[in-house]
C-alpha cells in the first residue's frame, strides 16, 4: 500500500528534474556582451607583513615555547615564563593570546618603554603585528596560548 505513493512521488520528482533540465532558454535575455569572453576580475591579494626569520618566536625564544601545531598558515604554541625569566626580542604577525595561567609581565612593545601587564587567567587578546620582549616580574609562572596567523588577512 505504501509502494504506490512512493512510485508516484518518484515519477513526479523525475518529471520535475526533466522539465528543469530541458527548460526553454530562448526566453532568456542575452547580455549586451554575450559575444565577449568573460574575464575574471583579478582580486587584490593582501600581503603579509615582513617577518624577520631570526625574530620568529619559534626561532628566537624556543626555550619558552611548546609548539602545538603548525599548519594551514597557522602556528599555535604555549609560551611559559617562570618568575624572573626574560624573553628576548621577537616578532609576531597577526596573533591571538589566551592567558592559561596569569601573572605580571614587563613587556617592551615596538621599541617603547616597558609596560607592566597584569594578566588574569582567562584574559584574551587579538593583536596585529608587533615586535616585543618580556620579563616575568611576578611571583607566578605565566602560561599563554598563542596563535600566529601566517597568511594574508581576508579584507
């Protein structure tokens, strides 16, 4: 008893597909440039900021990093600084920072005077390119989950 409605539905579906496939295209209005080839407009491609390979964090300060992944133009790592640790000058492209364990850092950003950052567990930051160095001036170990974006921004 249910086979008959299923057959009718299948026939109706096949007929609709046939009608769509064979529709009359003569009623469509041709564009003014129908005889002209269609050219793809070249999309502007954003470029990455210059990254000095010697200042890549994985190269410049590997003793403070645990690389979790490096694929698809993304690099993810955990940065750990114990009290008194001093991280040398290094460079970031676009990046995110998530504070896994908070503390107090003295951070030198883009050659400016140092700024004291009190990081709380759960703090997050999204930042553009910068060059920095840091010193853990607190009494706790600071652990940061950082994701570097090594591909152009989508504008």
